[in-house]
C-alpha cells in the first residue's frame, strides 16, 4: 500500500478518534473535554476547574523538558557539553 493511502487512513482514524473522544466517560467525567460553559477541563477522567489550570503551563514545560532529557540520554550524548569537545568547556 502506498504512503499516500496510509496517510489518508491515518487522517480518517484521527478524525473519528477526536470526534468520539468527548463522548467517552469514566465515573461521570469525560476522557477529554474542554467545557467553556462549566469552566472545566476533563482530562483522563479527572475534572479540573479553571482555578487549577494555572498549573497547566508548568506541566507542559515539565513534559517537554523530560522529553528533551530522554532524547539526549537515549542518543548517548552528555547534556553538559552537547557535542562540544572537552577543551571547549
């Protein structure tokens, strides 16, 4: 199968997944739903009020930092020098 056709299948699956996701509930809370009328974010069965969403940028920052550390540790490079030789330190 060509890459072009696989890509269209992936688009269809992602579209169906994103349309169905807000309707799946766990203990009365949705898996993912951003509700502007109730000022809540439902994420993996937990409801967050808007007062708690000030933590979201910190969570996103920590996620990106951990991904960055994981990629560089997987490649076997040191984070202190990042490709520089020891005489450049």
